[in-house]
C-alpha cells in the first residue's frame, strides 16, 4: 500500500495537515485543510503511531491553493515526473494570506496545548523593502533569503535535499533567494569534489560570500578553478573535508551586515537571520519588549546571541556605565561577536553553553534578558536559572512555536506573566514562523 485517498484535516505543527486512515493519524505535506487528495506514503513503519505522506494528486482542491512558486518543491509536479520534491518551500502552493492564517493557527494551538494559554495571535507580514509609512505591505513572498545552503549531487550539480531524506535533487533556480544569490549562477558550475555550498549575500548589497565544503581533498589547481568559476561576483572560501576553519581563496572571509546604526561582521560559518528584513524587524520587537527596562547603567543579557544582533542595541541603551552579557555556543559565531564588540567595554562576549554560563554568573544582576534559542528552545534548566535571576523583563524570540510554548508553560508555572506575543512571517512559502514575546516575573 503506497497511495491513499484522504480528506485532509487541520493544520499541524511542522507543515503538515492531519488526516486519518483506519484510525491511524497520517501527517500529510503539500496539502490544505479540507482538500480531498491522493497521498503517497513516505513513512509507514508498523511500530509508529502515525504515518507520513505527500500529496501527489488533488481531487478536490481548496480555494486557497495556487500554482506553486518553485517547480522543484512542487509535490504534484515532482511525483508526476518520477522525482521527489525538495524541502524549503512546502507552503509554496498556498496563497500568502492563507499561509499566515495557518501559521497563526499553529501558534495558537501550541500555546493552548503546551502552555494552557488562550491567545488570539496573528502572524504579520514583513515586507521585502522598508516602506515610508512603516506599514507591512504584502509582496509575492519571494527573493527574501540572504543565506542559502545547497547540496551537491553525484554529478557535481547544485542540488537540494528532499524533506527528511538523503536524496538530493538538482536545481536550476532558487526564487526564495535574493537576486544577488541567483545571479551567481552556481547551478552552472561543475562542483565535483564539493559536498555542500553555503552562500551569504548581505542585505546591504555588499559582495556575497560563497563557502564550499569539500567532500575530498582537492589540489590547488582544482581549488583555483572553483574560485575562477565564481569570479569577482563573490568572495570564495573552502572548508576542508577534514573540517577546520574556512580557507579564503578569493576576496574576504566575512561579510558586513548593517542594521540601522549598528554594523556587524559575520563569517561564512557564523549565524545571521536569513530574511533580508528580519534583523530590523526583530530588533524593533525586542526593544519594544525590554527597552523600557533599560537605561544608563542597567545590566542586560543577550542569550544565544549569535553574532550579536541584539547585543548592539542593548549596549547602546545601557551605555558605558552598564553591562551586557552576550552568550553564544558556536565558537565561530562567538568570534564574530567578539570582533564586532571588541571596543565596547560594557559588552562581555562569552562562548559556551547558556546554562553553564548562567551557573557561573549566578547572583549577577540582570535587569533585562533577550532569549533567542535555537529550534529546541531554552529548556528547563535555563528557564529555572532565569526564574532565579528574576530580571524585570525577558524578550523571548522563538523560531519554533512548540518549544516556545513548552518553555512558556514552565515560566507560567513559576508565576511569570505573558504580556504579549507577536508572530512575524520571516519565512514566506515555508511553515516556519518567528514569534517574539514579552515575559515578566511575578510580583
């Protein structure tokens, strides 16, 4: 049994709709609630409580369905051609406004189920370009990614992975990427000997950076050929098959990002928000949350700080008489932050696990905290340490509504209050959604 005819139910966390077959839950990608579809099962292990599948034919479509924005990610077209859809645009068949309604429904459901909070959260559009009136005008949801990660197939062609699979599919375009990345034409290169390709194109328009991770050691002639193939359109670095720091072949080893008055250095291995407007949108939301608690001489912490996106405005608010603890686990990204803030004495950049650093700094005064954990969330130990530190406000920036709701539930159990939550659509055409919340300790 490979295909089933199913009526799709509500949206679920992770980009699926929920269907049922003979009492078993089936999580289905590439559909819409209410549709009648034919589903190709992709995961049917007998011991599992649920199965997974992809829509391969629409029998009764939703009015919110549209032509997919990117052919390689179109499940209907891919299966019809005997292939599989790539990941990264699993909502590309849905009208943008409906994408945001579905994401908001997921956030509300996770808050209700895991944190026992009933809240009417909406997901806001984040425009591709800044607007003079400050409003979030809709666009087509394309050309927003300033960072892309690609695979390479066995024939040396640029490719992307299928969802939850080692299978790779060659691509000839990437319409979610900013045009500076598309113009590089990486799909035209012979990438034999390369395992992965990372590209960073700053929103400022600065020259992009391409990092090739090698599948095997290549000779100097082959490395030179790779750099020449990219040309002057981008800086080029390589990471050895044995790992280690990138080696610069051409241009610079890092890019500069500008957010308002703040400038950051980000290397190829460093983390930066991928939507071209995400840094300023998130910075504004975070300052709305914790800004009122920060003045000259205050003490703040930026936890899971990355390259220091939020560290910079926090440091500006507390001034030279205040302090900002900026903690990041990734050595490379922490080095980026240290380079950016090396002349700001009030900023203490620490590389290490957040729970370990907070344990070492137990008793240190904190007036406000920005918490921006990875998809797994902060976790119980960090939440416990925050409760003990009792800052006046915490801005929680979350890329996963389930882990956020779980952490929120623990904070609420400890007597904290949720002041507000905002949803931001920083990942159009995908199921991902960013939330920013303001939390305060009990009185």
